[in-house]
């Protein structure tokens, strides 16, 4: 089971899909948001039958 992480804008557009990213096994993942404007985004993590969505803020 490979977890996937996707980042969406509040309008529902998929902005980043990190299905093939490397996970270090410790539960940490650094995401480069330098190309994203200030605002609120949604992060969705899916692993098997479990999925969670959380909002986060990018501030410049």
C-alpha cells in the first residue's frame, strides 16, 4: 500500500499530486510550496481505505 498526497485549491482544482513521492517511514514529508500563492489549500492523504483531508495556509 503506497500512500498518496494531493493538494487542492479551495475551488477543487488539483494543484499537486504526490503519489510517487518518497516517504521516509517516519511520517514526515516536506512539501515545496514556493510556487504557490498565499491562501488556503486542502491537503488530502489517502492510504488504503483511510483518507483524511486537512486545510493549511500559505503566507508570504
